[in-house]
C-alpha cells in the first residue's frame, strides 16, 4: 500500500525544514488534535497514540540532507515507512510531501487506509504553522 499526502509549501529553506523533521521531538507539534499520547523514547525514536488506535512506535531509519527523512515502524506486527520528501523551491521556501508505504493484507489495508490518509494529511497541514 502506498499513500501520498498533498504537497505543502513551507516558508523555510529545505535545510531548515529537513532539520525540523530530523528531530523526532518536533513530530509532537504536527500531531492531530485527537492524540492521546506522545513520548520520545530516544534520539531517533518516539511513541504516539491517537484516541481509539493502538500505540505506534516510529524511529528514524534514514536521512538524506536536505531532501529526505525516513521514519519506520520500530518493532510491532506491522512493517511500514513514512517518508518526508523535501524539495527546495527558493532560498526561503520548500515543499514537503509525506509518503506512507507498507505491506498489509487486503482486510488490514481497507481498515487502515482512511485513518492513515487522514493522519498524514494532518501532519502536512500542520507543517507550515510549526516549522
């Protein structure tokens, strides 16, 4: 399954946007309002939970300055990645798109497609205000 968020414009350079997204603590600022838990577990790992959903642990798997930050599932039964693609538009502007990829059975895919799509859309919608 591959889900892509809409692209969003950030009024910061690609380098500044990359630096923000590379620090896992900053993801708390991007979370939806229905977050019930957020906890930094290490320099590159955090846990979050949305109301009515199980806890998810994400860790930074890769980073390619200033164009890409890859987060992935840290343990658990599901294997997936969330990649932030960052493109510099101008000296003080960048564009970000989030891409969620994972292998799920058909039933699981149907259950999580809507909530995951809404989740990554909320993350990018909150970026221009927070970065």
